[in-house]
C-alpha cells in the first residue's frame, strides 16, 4: 500500500490553519473554540503546529514549530541573519514570503483598513509602487554595543523582540557598500578609547555621499578622532558627531560634497542633513513623488497647499507646475530649511523656468481648525503627507465646514469668511500608516463631501510589515 498523501492525512486537533497575515507579519489562525492565535513565522494557507508563549482571554501569541503544509509563496530568506530564533536580526519580518506576495498582503491590509476603519471603498485600486527589494535602505539607525565578556563590538539592528544587538556581518537590505562596512565598523569601534560610550551610528546615503553619525556619550580623544578620520579616508565616508540631542550633530571635518538626492524628473536637488527625515528608499521616493503629482494633475493657473511639507520633497516639484504653492510644517527650523532648499533650487534652475511663488509657514498641524483653513485661503488642490499620526485635525476641519454648510444637527457655525471659501477639488494623501489614513478617509468621504477615487500601496520597505500608501479624494 502506498504512503498516504498530505491531503489524505487528517489534521490533528491542535494543528492550525493560517488564514492571513496581520500588520506584524504574524500568521492569523483560529482555534476550534474561536480564539485567535497569532503565529510568528507562519504564512497564509499553511497548516502548522505552534507553541504558545503568551495567552490572553481573546487571543494567543505563538511561535511556529512545525509546518505540515507549506505555502507555495514561502521562499528561502535572502539574509543569513533572518530567522525565528531569539538571536536573529529583528530588522525584517517577511523575508520568508515571496516579495510579490508581500505586496499583495500589504495591498489587502490597506483595503481592509479603509473599509473596516473608515467605511471607505476606493473606486479604483492603483497599481502598487514597487522597486528594488535588496540594497534599498539608504537610511538606518544601527545600534552599537561593546560586549565586554566577549571582547567584541556589535553593530547592527536589534535582535527579535530584544534590546540586544544582533551579531550581524552583512545586511542585504542596506546598500552593498554600506553592508560591506559592518565588519570594518566593528573593528573601528573596538579600537576606540570610547568604545563603551558610543551606543549608535546613524546612516544616511545621498546620491553620491555616505554619512555616518556617531553618537558618543563622552568627549572623544584626539586619538579617536584620528582613527575616525583615517576610516573616513579609507572607506570614502563622512563622519558626523552627535554628543547629545539632534541639535548637537556636526560634521567632523568641514568641506567635501554635501548630502543631497535628486528628483531629476523635476530638475530638483534636495540637500539634507544626515539626521533629517528623508524617505528611506530613494528609488521608491522618486516614483512616489512622480505619481503623486501626476494624480494631483496640477495646472499652471492653480494654487496648491502642501501640508506637512518637510524639507520640500513634494513642495519643490509642485513649484515647477503650479502658479502658487504654500508649504506648511510644524516647526520654524524645518520651515527655514524648506525655504533654503527652495532658494537654492531657484538659483540653480537650468531650464530657464522660474519656480512658482512659494511661501512656507510653521504651524501646529495637529491643532487645525476651520478658522485656520479659511485664513490660509482657497487652494485648488492639496498634497497631504503626514507622519504616522495622520492628519485628523485637518480632515476634521474640512468635515466641520461641510457639516456647517449642510446645516447638520450639532454643527458649529461657519467661521468668518467661510462663505467665500471653497475646499480643494482634489486631495492626494500620502500615508505611512494605513490605520490613520483610513480614519481620515472616513471623515473626508462620510462627512466632508469627498469620494475616494483611487488608492494603492507603496512598497517602501520590502521584507518588513510597514505599509506605505496613497489615496486620491475628489469632490464635485
């Protein structure tokens, strides 16, 4: 008699059928009593055994122990430090899943959040934005730890669910030239007098410059500074030093080429400092900016507001298309930097076309009111790119004005001047958190008079559970 096939083997009572992945890239299953189990390392449609390590009344967390039926989308991880064991690197969570399936999972997460949290269903799903799946991470914060008992220095990401630093020799998601620096950096820090008071190295790559920011808790000796300079000359990097908070970051030696990235489609170059917020993945960022502006469809006669403008990643390209642009951000210092980037690009224009008149304003965008919207004047279109907390106050202010105009019960009266103010005809919302996007989309669609005409995910962070996305909102 032949051996029974997998389909002929009846599942054991304690086996779990994995139904989906959650936002932490854990497999989701249900026990026979309906209790939810989150299984680390399991993939959708797999049949597995798992060991529970945390129990609550309504759910459990478990580690994968045996795969009885494997997913067709399971692949061999591309990094030797990826795994489920406690000492594995915790930087990636999805290397065991085919990258195409990763994109599909993230798209589903976006759709589910929009519907379940915001009661919004996009009229059209945009094709996901994808790019290189390895060597893409141009920004990273690497932890440093001198392990006294072993006499070695570790440089890398933390271990899974741990404050300890993973013992990493390579990192395939970092650019190859940066991955190749991990072992030399370990040797360098080991040689420093200050090796036990340097907890972090922050990485920032521009188009042609690689900057390393060394966090040091105590002043560095002349000998240590000489070692850093020698390393920089040998490896072709810039050293920046940070003695305390972000305001203390300074270049070790003045001169050299500045950090910058280009948006060639718009003739824009964006200078930045290594501790500034810029997108981790420059390849995707270029496509993201291009698609956002294409969807916004700015015309030469239009006025546009860029909310949460940052250093001008969207503002400056918008200034190549619109009549007037208003960039709004939360801090005076960041606004000054945005204005500086605008001035530099205005002076360097090579196509003979001046950038549109652009104003930068500092304001707390988490305390927006209808009165503030009216004071900012009428804009034809908005670009909204908030942090993870989203743009709730902004969406709520729009909803409050619309509800007041409809005479909704309990609505506040219209602010002064609102009778001549009109909301933007189109909003393109770029999000790094599908939950807050869904919440804000619910306000825009269900209370502010907009339709969600399109939405799609952006795979900014391959092999992680991070979901970046974009949505378009229109009103007649």
